[in-house]
C-alpha cells in the first residue's frame, strides 16, 4: 500500500512549522472544531495534486502570519520506496519537488507516475469522502436516492446522477411526445398552422409560379452572357498586351540564336577569378616557406649551444633529495645540542635528589625500587594516616582538658542552683496569698467598669435632651414658615401656595410627633439602664468591704523566679549527665587511638623496607621520600632515553653527510669548506642545468613547430598547384595564355545569358503562359483579331441590357402579385417559424445525443464492471446491516438499484430508511476502492462521515474500515466517543505537543 509516513507543514492555514509522524496503517486525528482537521486534510490534497487556484471555489489556506506557504509529505510507495514530495508557493498550483530513495529527482511528471495518473477529482471521488456525501442523501427526494447511489457506485460521486437528471430536465423542457407547453411542441403547432395558411394563399395566385420560372430563366441567361462578356474582355486585353510584348519576344529569339555559338564552350565557373586567387595564394605560400626556412637555420645553430649535462640531470632527483635533508641535518645537530644540555641538567637534578635523601643508594637499587601507582597510593595513605593519628592525639588531649573543665563547672553551678530553690512550705504559702489578692483585685476592676458605664449613660441622657430641644426649635421654625407661606397665598389668592402650606404643615406635625415618641422611648431606656448600673455598683462595693490587699505583682514575681530557678536546675542536671557521658567517650577514644597507632607503625616499617629507606625517615616523611625516589627513578629513565636519542641523531647525521659528500666529489674536483656549501653548490648546479634543458626543449619544440609549419605550407602549395592544373583541365587547355583567351570567350557567353535573362524577365511581367505565347505568335494580324473581338463584345453587352430589362419587368409583376395579398407575410412567417424550429431541434438533438451516450455508457458499465463492485458491496452491506440485506441488483432499465432482504423481499433504494441508505453509500464507496481502484492502493481519508450513525452502526462501520488492509486509513473526527474504538497509539490529538509549532 501507499503509506504517508510524515506530514511536515511549513505554513498552511493556521498551522505553521508542524510535523506529524504517522506510524500505523490506521491513524485517527482528534480535535475540536477549528483545531485544524480540515486544514490537514486539504494540505494532503494540495501537496499531492497542487494548491487550489484563485479562480477555484476551494480554500487556498494561505498563512496569515508568515510568507512560507506549503510543506512536504514523506510517502512510501511499494515500487519506488520512500519518497519526499515537497510543494511550495510558485506557479498557480505551486512548485513541486519529488526526491526518491535512490536519489532520483523530478517534478509534476514524476509525481504523476508515482500516483499512477490519479488526479485530484478522481482521488476525492474515490478515496476521500466526508459528511457531505451522506448529507446529500438527506437532501434528496425518495425517487432520487437510487440514482444517487448508482452514480456513487460508478465513479464515487453523484456526478452521473446529476448529469442524467440535468439532461432529462433539458429534454423535457424542450419536447414531450404528448406535451403542449415545451418549446418544440408549441413551435410545431405554430409551424403546421403557418404551412396550411401558406398553401391556401399560394393557390389563389395562378400565374405566380410561371413568373418565378421566367425570372429564373432570365437569371441563368444573364449569368451565361456575363461569363461570355468577361471572356471576350480578357482576350481583348491579352491582344493589347501582346502588341507591346511582341518586339521583346522577337529579340529573345535572336539572342537565343547567338548563344548557340557558345554551347560547346568548356570553361569552369568564375574561372578567371579562381585562377587569380590561386596564383596570389601560391606566391604568398612560397614567401612564407622562405621565411620559415630562415628561422629554422637560426634555431638549429642556437640548439648546439644549449646542450645540458644529462648525467647531472639524471642524478638530479637523488641530489635534491639528499640536499633536501640539510634542514633535517641542521635540525638534528640542534636537537643533539639540546639533548646534551638536557642531559647535563638531569645529572644536576639527580645529584640534588641524592643530597635531599642522603641515602647511599646505587643506580641498580633505584631501578629495583617499586614506584608503581599502588605503592604511591600506599605511601600517600600511610602518610595521611600518620598525620591523622598525630592530629587526633592532639585533638583528644585538647578535648579531654576542655571537657574536664566543663564537667567541674557544671557540678559547681548545679550545687549553687539547688541552694537557691524555695522549700515546699514556703511555695504553698505564696500561692495561697496570690489567690486571695487576685479575688480582691477583680472586684475593684468591676466597680471601676460600672462607674465608666454609668458616666456613659449620663452623657447619652444629656445628648438626648439637647437633641430634643434642637428638634423642637427646628419644628417651630418650619411651622412658622409654612404659616407665613399660607397667609401669603391666601392674600394673593394663590390656591396652590395655600394647599402646599397645609400639606407641609400636616407632614411636619406627623414627622414631629414621630420624632418625639422615638426620643421619649430612647430617654426612658437610658434612665432604666442608669438605675440598673447604680444598683450593681452598690452591691459590688458591699462585697469588697474594707479589707487590705497584698501586693499581687510581688507575689507573682516571687513564684515566677522560683519556677525559673527550678527549670534551670532541671536543665543543668541534664547537661551534667550529657557532659559526664562525653567525658567517658573521650577516655574510650584514647584507648582506640593507641591501638591504631601500633598497627600503623608496623605498616610504616614494611614500607620502609620496600623503599630501602630508614624506618625513622618512613615514620616522618614516607610520602615525601616516595616522591623523591620516584622522581629519581624517572630522571634516570629520561637520562638513558636522551643518551639513546643522541646516538640515533649521530648515526642519521653521518648518513646525510656521507651522501652529500659522495655527490659533490662525483661532479666537482675542488674541495669544499662545509657540508652546507656542498649542498648549495649541488642544488644550484642542478637548477642551472634544468633551466638550460628547459631552454633546449623550448628551442627543440620551436624547431619541430617550424618543421610542421613548413610541411603544412608545402602541402598547401601542392594543393594550389593541383587546383591550377584542375582549372586548366576543365578549360581543356595546357598553358595559362590559352586559359585566359578561353576565359574571354566565356565572359561573352555570360553576357548573352544575362541579356537573355533580362528579356525573359520583361516578358514575364506581361504574365503570358508559354501556351498563350505560342498561340499569339501564330496570329498573322493581332490588330484585326482585336477588332473582331471588340465588335462581338458590343453585341453581348446589348443582349445583357435586354435581359436585365426583361428581368426587371418580371420582378415588378411578381412584386405586385406578392404585395397585392397576404402571401408575402405568410411566406415570411412560415420561413421564420421553420428557422426557429430547426434551431430548437438542433439544441434538443445535442441533449438527446448526450443522454443516449450516457445511457449507453451506463448500460455497458452495468453489464461488464458493475457486478464485480456489487459483489464486494453486497459483502460490506451485509456486515453493516447484520445480514438483513443479502444482494444488490442494478435495475434493468435506467439508473438505480434493487436490494434483496434476507427474507427474499426486494426494495428500491428510495424505500430504504435514511440510516440504511447511508450504510449502502459507505459500502459502495469502500467497494470501489477494493475492486475497480484496487490497483491504486492510495490512503483513504474520512472526515467525520459517521456522526449521524447510532452506536451500533458506528461500531459496525469502524470494524469494516479496519478490514481494508490494502489502504492506509486517515480518520478525522471531533467526537471523543469514537476514540474508544482505536488504540492510543493510532490517535493523534491536535492539542498534543506533537502538533505544536517546532521551536
């Protein structure tokens, strides 16, 4: 199957920089509305088949927030492997790039081959369906459902059904056998009436037909006379032109006679010009040959002076190789000096180490000492252990002294605290006195609180009295104002003022009475509260009496001090116990330290033996001693390595010097001051000889080039000589003088040819054919023939005038007959209706032919291809309906299906319920992908096509989809209850990070 592996979106709709990996054959995309499901579905269509153009109704999903438009799909094809299909913004459908697994690249042509020629329309009809297909069923009338399902079974969509319906509507709107309203039916009736009326009018005009025949005869005779007139005029014109052309024809005849004298003249074309060109080139080549021969002579003399030393050049490579090692030789000498200096420093360092250790050890002893990493670790651990033990002993001594002092201090402070504690009898007496003092204090506080409350009540009573007085004054003022307003209104006879004063007065009195009652109630409550407080105050004073109260604070302070002292005493006892335990632990630490110290001394003794050092040195500086011995041993190894390097350097230096000296003695007799001088002189000699050889080779190449040039020039001279001989042979002469004379004759012949050509051109302007010229030449007297033809032309013109006069008379008579009755109008009406009827018949014929071809195609499809698809659809439909329907049969006539139920009852598609019709639609669509289009194993894309199914039907259709194993299934949904039918690994949530923008 063709499987989409990865979806990468650069920018498409609101999705940007998004990557989706499709790992399974069934992939479910879940997301809410506006989450991007339709965007992803459209993206797949656009990458495979191109972006929708701006004139199409499909959405283009161009991104709003960025300029990058498009993306890519990684698709696995069974025959080509993995392919990357990338489409970005470009031409109308976008620029596509296809890269196969083997590196092959291509564009639309390669993509078409991968998709096996499937275009967007076919793919959406067969492999991509959504809720629209099912909603189409709901929008159809019952008699249209069968047509819709049959069309779906043919091409995956309702296009055939729509086309058939449209064609039938067009045919019915134009003609029906028993109809009256269609256009053709109405025109046919009108045409019949007009024809009957025309026949009736024609019978009333007896001579009309004879006049028509006479007019036709005159027209034919006129046409023949005009043709004869045109022929006579043409012949007269030719005779006039011939009178001018006859002298030219005569001169052509004379010139052709003169030219016959030169017919057997043999001479090449442009022979004289060719001869002059060849002679000029031969002279030029001969001059060049002489020039080249002079240059070759000079170069040959120079060549003998540039002969190189071949023996030295033969050894040049080895000499350069040996001299090239001079930097190595110098570097070796420099390295040798450095090593000698390092050797001297190492010996000084070894002497310093011997002085630091001050141990009589030989070189062999040092070599035998074990300085491995394990020994280093043992020495380091032993040194650290020794230092740790010493530090621990000092710490133990210090802590023992410190803990002993703290223990003695705690014992002394505990004794002092115990002496300061109160006895039990004294403490009980203090507690009794404190309780009595607290009771008396509480009574005094209560008396003070009651006194404060009583003062507050007295103050409130005083405030109430003042408020009552202010309210009375306010009421009195308002009442006086209202009385004044009422009197003024009465005086001025203003009723509304009087009425307002009365209403205001009543309202003021009501408000005042309400206020008085509220104030009296509040005053009564305050007076009652004051009396109650006075009684409580008197009772409290009687209970307190005149007894003296002890100092409460002093008693509390004494008890608090004793409580604190007891608490400190308990805490000190705990500290004393802890300090005693700590002191005992330190004493135990001394015993442990002594044991560890004895064991460690034995370890140091063993290490001193291994390192061949004194035991005392091992106890104090075991690790430092190891480091010095290790350094001593390393420096001895470095010393031996340096001595070996010096030996190798001396050996290599001697070989380089011997080789350079050998070559120098071979090519030079005089002695040299140094090896460097020998190397430089050898290299310079080799360089000089190489330069000399280069000059010699360049000179030799120049000689060879001149030889080649000389050979070419001689060959060119030979060719020119052959061409001159060939010209003489063509002219059939032997000498140059004879050739030139014959050339003059040839020039005269060419002049005659030019003259003859010019005369023929003049004659051609008269446009006579050869046959016409022959005929005209045979005429003895062209002027007499011209006169005869002119007289005949005049006779013909007179006859034409007579015919035209008779024709006009006949036409007038016919016009009088036609204008005298209704025949003209009826004839015009009949022809007009006939033309309209023919035009409508043509339109009807187009639709009838289309309907015929569509019906023929459908019948062929029903006979040959439909049974295969219906067999698979029956299988799927039986699964979806739990076996309620077992067969699907096409109608014998027209478009539609019959369905056989399990009890052998037949139903038309229009008789099915909407839900069952939707199941039949799904079965047919899936059967198409598995039968006719099985050779195209493309992914099936479904967008929420089953939301109207109940749970049982949904489960059945999902189970059926899972059986389509030859196609990858991409299922888009916004309904979460459908997800329970798929494993989590097959579900892509559009809210998960996998679909978020790449960072």
